[in-house]
C-alpha cells in the first residue's frame, strides 16, 4: 500500500512521528509518561497494520505533543 493510498489516520500518525523525530520506542516512553501502558511491539503492529482506535491515535498525538495535523 503506497503512502498516498493509506487511510488518513495511518498517514497522519506516521508523518507526525517522522516530523517529531520520534521512534516507536520513544513513543512508548512518552506514552508511559502520560500514564498509557503499551509495549513497543504492540505500537509498531498497530501503526503498521493501521488497525487502532481513535483513542489510541489521540493518545499518540498527545504523547508526542502534536499541536497540529497536516492532511
């Protein structure tokens, strides 16, 4: 699946992580800092499969302190 064909949440989460320079391991650390218990493998799988809840998506954005989304 090309990035342009990927659903918007997948593209947004991937691009947000890249813009912030955040790895999956760092995302897990940042999530733990705000009280979210996730394993790195679970985060990687959710994001690569594109199967995650809106709550997870918003938690990721909160963890990396994203202030804007580029569509």
